[in-house]
C-alpha cells in the first residue's frame, strides 16, 4: 500500500497561487508608431477561451490610430478608425495566432505612442481542473475545517479581483502618461504664444513711441 502524500498548508497555498497565475496570460506593451506605418502583433489564443484587448494613444498629434483584430483565417473581427482608445473582448472560435494591428498610415508627419494590454483566459474560465484540486485534499477530507470547494471559490474570487485591480492600475498609469504628455504639449504652446505676444507688444510699443516722436519733431528752422 502506497501512503497518500499530504502537502503542508503553506505548500498547498503556494500550489493554488501557481495554478491561478498560470491560468491567465497577461501582457502589456508601449511602443512608438512611426508616421505612415502599420505595426502588427500576434497573440496565441485557444478555442472557446477569451481574449481582451485594451489600447490607448498616449502621445502624438491627433491622439488617434486605426485598430484591427484579424483571426488566424484572415477574417477581420474588429476594426476602428481614428480612435484614441478602446476595449474589445474576443471569444476565439479556433486555436491559433490572432493579429492585432495599429495603423498610422493616415498621418504623414506625426508619430504616435501607443499602449495596449492583452488578457487571455483559457477555456471554461476555471482556475485549474478538478483533478488538480482533488490532489490537494487531506486524508480526512477537510482543510482546516473548511471545505475544499469553499476555499476554491474564495481563491478564484480573490484572484479575479486582484487581476481586475492590477488591470485598473495599469489603465490609470496609461491615462496619467497621456494626460502628462498633453500637459507638457499645452505648456509648450502656451509658453511659445506668450513669448510671441510679448514680442508683438514690444514692437507695437516701440512703433507708437516712434510715431509720436515723429509727430512732434519739427525740422523747420525759424528765421529771425
């Protein structure tokens, strides 16, 4: 008879965390999109899973790009024109690499800084299989007087909330970067036009002084 191996509670908790972290495949990237160019990225997804794509243009004139998602068969699933941000959820109908493209070909001079995040979830949306969880049971069928199913649901709920919090923080950082770029650009414009206004006012003042002096400047000589 082979004795059943029972993992300590700390090892079980670590195993649960590793199972949940391996379930979601998240990636984020910030890149410069040159003027008149199109950049495409490929993301693998499984059938009946879920793929969420969120993007933002955080710098560049116009703050807009064309966005496209193309299936492995070459079918255009999503297309947006001249948008500054967007969120899309795609449910893959087949396994393969999905193409995500950002197009700046309509701009001839201005490059854009683009941030995007991809969240890919496996089939069924469940953290680990029943067989994996069954291997974590103790001989007496209890885990510190709690049912394994209750702990499983609590861990799944905690994992979803933590992932959503991390995603929101990432999005807020992207918004902050975009607002900072807008602020710096507006500051440069305000400073430039303020200096230009001061120069114009000085020129007008000097012109007025010169004109007034010319009016009272009598060059005729008085004969006695």
